[in-house]
C-alpha cells in the first residue's frame, strides 16, 4: 500500500513539474493522523489475509466433506444393489419352497385360516348379542323410569285438581258465610266499656275509704258498618269487600289511659 501511495505521489509530481513549487508545510498532527491511517490500512490488509486463509481452510474442509459424501453415496448404492440381489434371491427361494410344499401343509394352513375365521365370527356375534342385550336393558330401564315419572305426574295432577276443587268448594262456603255475617252485621250494635283498674287496698285504706270503686260503663251506638261488595265472576259477591266496625272491648280489667279517661268524661257530659 505504501508503494502505491508513493507511486501516486510521484505521478502527481510528474504532472506538476512545470508548475512553480510552493513551500510545503506539514502539521505534526496531520503526520500522526496519516501514520495512524497507514497502520490501520496495514492491519486491515493483515485481517483480509487471515480471512482469506480461513476461507481457504473452509473451502478445503467443504471439499473433504463433499468427497466423504460422494463415498457415502457410492456405499449406499452398493448396499442397495446388494439388498435388491438378496430380495431377489429371497423371492426365488420362497417360490422354490412354495413349489416344493406338500399339499398337506397347504391344507393345514387353509384349515387353520378357516378355524380362525370361524372363531372371529363367533366372537363378533357374541359381542353383538351382548351389545343388543345391554341396549334392551337400558331401554327397559328408561321406559320403566318414564312410566313411573308419568304415573307420579298423573297422581300429582289428580291431587292438585282435587285440592283445587276442595279449595273452591270451601271458598264458596266461606263466601256464603261471609255474606251472611255481613248481612247480620248491619243490625248489630257493639258497646265500648271502659273499666278503671284500682290498686289493691290494704286494711288501713279500707277503713279510710268510704266509697267503693265504681265501674264506668258507657254504651255508644256505632254507625252501621260500611260494606262494599264487588261482583267477581259469580263468586257470591264476597271476593272484594270492606268492613268497618267498632273493635270488641277487652273484658280483662286494665288501667285506663289518659285518652280513655278524657273520652269517658266527654261521654258523661253528653
């Protein structure tokens, strides 16, 4: 590479021989850079040489492998030829043996084949019969279960119908009774009794107390109950109704509340 550079420089000098030479000045840094570039070029050349050597070695190895592959192919071809020859010899031997076999051996072979065929046929028939029997058993079980379910559903249906009819009859009876009660309740008057519960008195209290406890009973005539009956498809007009009446008085004695006392006073004033 150096020789090439020098040759180019010499050619440049020859081209510029007729020109006036100017004084040349080289920066030391430029010289160092040029030197490094030259060294790098040398290293690159060495690397290229090494790569070429490695490529040559690889090419040689490939050539050796190709030679080995070629030998292997030749051996395979020889083995295939030998195998074909052996198969040919085998076929010839078999043909010769078959031609020399006695009729007894052939008959035994045929008999054995027939017996195996018959055995396989019997086994297949038994297997088919077993499968058919299992299918029948499964079908009978399914049919029995379906019949039981149908009978149970029919029983439930009949029970539901009977219960429905029974409830309808009872509701009709209740409707008649409710209508009778509603008709009777128009003339019934309910009373409200207010009872004042006194504390238990001792002997001393009895001596001091002169007047006994008096129960206050007030009867109030309530208004007739409001009855509203709506016809519901001929169900005795008792399905929808509203009854308002005075509550039944509590027979058990209890302490009167302030509201009850005030109400009793108002009733007495009237």
